[in-house]
């Protein structure tokens, strides 16, 4: 070493806060350079020339604040002969060789590590590598610790834990090719750290071979994870690839942390797929049931297998289905790794898988709901059945819509595994539900309603303005009315559920009885303020003698200090412009058209349910905009009519064909015909709009019986105009913005979760924790999804499990969830500080419980 290097090294020791530095130089290599060393404010004391007692007095009594370099050409004396031993023990030692200097720079306690540092000269030859190593090193580190931390430097990880080092290596494999080697591995071999790496692998995983490879290790890690997380025995073709039994939990924890890494999980996806192909995992699965695989996350192919098996179970048990059990499995898998939509690389696949499970949940609930009505729809009046649809039967339509939405989303990503289930769902909805509903409801239409279009306790659509809007006008409030074309009751009910989960918003819904035929022109007219509805000679609907067409609605509303505006026009207004626009008016009718615009066209009717989803979002956004930008306190949402829709194309049996259009007919559509002096027909209900809409003009109508169509021109799956409950039950939603002290009652929160076990003590390397939500989920108490693991010093020492607490039941048992966590194989301090931590998906801590770990020896039981 030259003088400059020595000066820098010694100066660094003083800069680190040391007052006294000892330097023994028995070979007298540097005695002549002492005088030339550039050491500011440091006193050179020659211990080989000054008696020990004198030196001691000088250092501790005479110059207690001075810095000393204590140099001697003698060897370090024996402790029994060292007058300065006590000072030497609390000071630092300098040696003029690179290993010793680095030893000093790293602040290591153990002197024997100088020899080990000498063997790592290649690695330590770079100032950059040394600087990065210093960030990891602790004074008590051993040679094994130093090697591990050098590996951390080469793999460029933020923490020096070996699991992170290993997964960073795999993350660096190019093109996710099992035979490829990451660039960092070349550095590991270059700097003679390969042996240290494989020694750490053996220590952590029990893996040792004469010629170990990263590929073979990865295969064994994944097979071991499969074995550890599966309650059935592995296929014989895989058992020889397992790590020793004691190390299975460590393999699972390592891979779980890899999967949980936001920055590296994409490499897990690719490499696990490569391993699955290499091991022919798909051919090993047939014969396995779902339950033994429920907690496994190793391979995507297993996720696909579980989804397919669960689909088969839903189809096979449709008539006796245990919907709760199906939903439990599906939601558990959605919380797992492969169906988590918030993860990276194969996001489209995850979206598809999540959608598959959504479809399975909807199908299970649909079949379960059918089971509740296995004896049929036993209603004894139109009123009872109307109320029955509003409270329960509408769920058939909602669940069918949810299934089709989810199944279409999966199919759009190339996942067509739901075909058999689609057939079963279609049969349930179209052949069972719609058929039975139409037969039962049709009798009430024919026997009760055509002669008196009234349902006790239910508002008729033409009364809307007088009974609702006028009442609010009297209280000197501006009223906003959103009319969404074809927003049927079941979708509006979902909208209300969403709104009631919004702070400062309260929504209520009630059904209205629409006009019949349930078509746009008549329904829109009925919602306008009027004294009389009537028909022109051409069949146009008039409001107090005026045209009710879209362009004339503001003129009709003007009499009530009102105005009509399209939803997109209002939505596009800036806040000030919007306020200026509504300022002159007491009633603002906002016309929204998304569902009917898409559904009522043969080229786009297949996207009807997608349009419903879009409409619900648009209406909710529109309501918030009215409240926030336009100070709207009272808002109504309603519709002109509902609709019927089915996924499969109709055939001739669904058609009530019109051989000849009857004399007097003015308009003939798929679900209705209007005219004057119409004859009776055995294929249609024959009625008068004077009865069903209070309309003058002697207009009569035909609507096909049940859910049939007169013709299929321009599309046939989406229709409205008839008398089915889905068409003639329209929603009336009242939305209020809550202000003042009452707004606290509208606050929204996530359900609380507590750890049931008090002061958990882990005595085996796989431990079950019991957790419980603290209340049931409601509109304003949302489900909580938590990531759960045991941590030490901020780092997980178990797998991280994601669990959703979403029970809406009053039964406390349904609030409980179990989580199995596996400890990695290592020693644990019985008095150590460990915590079970619950974090939400935003990484915010929601709970922490101190945990003790007392494992006499690591086993696998």
C-alpha cells in the first residue's frame, strides 16, 4: 500500500468516530512513512518508545479529548502483559494490508474474517461493490453472512435475505428459458461465490447434487411447493423431485414471497409455466379432486384444472346445488395468485380466470334460486306476483346478466371453458324461468290487468310527475329527473346498492307499473307533466295535444319551469356553465340512452348486458356530478320501460307470427302492435291504451303472449313493448344528498377483522390462524381483502395469504376464516419479536398481533 492509501484508510477510521487507533507494524514496513502521513489533528504516539503507564496517563488523563494513532513496531502484546489493554478494547485497530483495511471499513468485530476477506479479493477490488456491501454488513457478521451479502450485491437486491437473492437470480433468466443462465450468475462464478451460493441453497432447502443447476433447483422448489400445499399424495412421477421433507415449508415460503413481489412476479409466471410443461403437469392432474388442491398456487395449469372441475360440479349438481360451497371455493381461488386481477405479466389471463369464477358464482346462485322455487311461482294475485318480482324474482334476471357478463369477459380473452355451463344456465333462465314466469304472470294479465291496469300499492307511470316531482316542487326544491331508456328494475336495484355505498348519498327504490305497450314513445310521454295523453291519427303520442317527441319536451316542461337536456350534454358542461344552465329552472329532465341504443339494433344487441354495465356507471357518475357541480339535492331516476333479453337466438317456436297485419293497425313492432278497431287474436293480448295508459284516441294494441315475438326483423334477443314483468316494472329511484349531522350515518368503511386466537403461539412450522370479521357486510360496510403473514423486522417469514371477509349474514360462524401459514426452515428465538400482520391491498396495516414461536426442532407436521 502507498502513503496515500494508508493516510485515507487511517483517516477514515478517525472519521468514523474513533478517538484512538492502534497500529502494530512488527516488520517495520511503514515506520519511515509515519512522519509523512496526512493525518489532521491526530497525535502520533509511539507505544514502542513511551512506557505503557506514561502512554496511558497521557491518553486518558492529560489529553482525554485528543485523537491518537498509537503505533508500535512490536507485535501486539499478550493481554496479561498489555498496559494498554483496556484502551485497546474500546478502540480500533489498523493493519496495513487490504484485507485488514476492508475489515476496518466494514466495521467487523471478528478479526479472523481478515483471512476470509482475502479470499474475496476479486469481489472487493471494486469500490462500487464494496460501497454497496457496506450497506448490508453488521459488526457481528460471519463469513457465511458476508458471502450472502456479496451475493445480494451481485443480484442487486434491496435486502440481503437469501430468498430474495434466489428469486432475483431467477428473475434475471432471459426469455424465461429453463436452460438459460442469468447474467448475475456469471458474476457469481467470476468472483468465486458459486460454492458459497450452493452451500446456502443446501442450508435453506436441503438441495445438493454433484453438479447442481438453477434449473434443477427450480424444479424441486416448485414440486415441493406443490407437495406442501396439496393434501393429496403427489403423482409417482413427481415424488422423486421433492426436496427433503423438512424443507418443504421453506420452498413454499420462498415461492410465495416470489409470487407476492410486485417487481418479480412476472418471471414466476413465465418460469412456472416452463416447469409445468417440462414436468407434463397437465397429464398428472386427471383424477384429482378440487379440495386437495384448494390452497395450491404453484402452476397456472392447476388453476385452470380447478376452474374446469368446479364448472363440471356446477353443471352436474345444478338441480341440487350447494351454492354456498361453490361460492366459497370460487372466492377462495379469486383471492389466490392466478385469478388476482391486480397482478402483472399475464393480466389478461388473470382477468379471464377471475371472470370464470364470477360466472361460476352467478350460475351457482341462479341454480340455487331456482331451487327455492322448485314448486313453482305460487302467487295468488297480480299484486302478490308483482311484489314477488320486486323483492325476489328480479334476481333471476340479475344473476343471468351477471353470468353472461362474466362468461363473455372470459370468452373475449380466449377462455371458452364455460360452454356446457352456458347451455345449463340458458336452459334454466330461458326454458324454466321465463317460461314459468310468463305462464303464471300471463294469467294475471289476462284475467285482471287488461281490464284494470292497476296493482294495489304501486304507482302507475303516468302519475309520476304529479305524485313525485310536483310534491318536491312545493317544498321549493330544484328537482333533477334522470330518465334512462330501458333501465329495467333489476339493474336499477343494483344501482341503488351502489349509491347506498357512497358517502353523503341515500337512495331508495320502488317499482312503478309502466304503460302498456311498454315502448319508448308512450313511456316517455307518460313521464312528462300532463293532464291528458292522446294519440294522433298517425299513432303519434301527444301530451296535452302537443307532440311528445324529443325535440318538443322542453316546451312541455316549460309550463312547469322545466327543461329537457341530454345526459351527455349536461355531463360535458363545466361547473359554472352547468350551474348557469339549470339556474332558471325548477325541474330538469335529463335523458340518458345507453341500453336501448345498443340493445335495440340487430347488429349490437349482443352487447346488451355490457351496455347495462356501462349505463349503471354513467348514471352513478351523472348523479355525483349533479350533486357536486350543480348542488342537486333531490334526484329521481326512472325509465320509460324495461326489456327482455336472452343470450341464445330464438327460433320459430318463439314467434307469434303475424300472417296478415290486421286492418286498422298503424304500427307493428317485434313486441307490440297498435291500431284502431283491432280484432281479437289467440296469439296476443288485446287491450286498450285508455286502460293501460289513460290515453285518449281509441288506440288499441296487441302484445304477444308470454315472451314471444311477432317477428325477428332487426334482431330478436333484445325486445320490449310487451307485458312481461321485466318490461312493465320500471324503477323509481329517489336519491338524496345528506347534509348536516345526518351525513355521519352515511359514512362508508371496510369491515373490521380481528384475530380470534389470543397471544398465538406457533409450535409447528405450519400453523392455522383463526380470524373473524367484526360485523356483517352491508351497503356501507364494505368487504375487506387482507394480505396476512407473520413478519420479523418488517420481512415476511411465512407465505403471504390473501383473504376476503365479505359475509352479509347474521350468523357469526360465517364471519370466521382460517389461514394456514408456513414458516421457513430456520432457527427461531423463543423470546424473539414476531408479529402476525394484516395489511389491506393498498399495503396499509389493518391489524397486528404479537406472535411467539417455540419450535424445538423443525419438522413437517
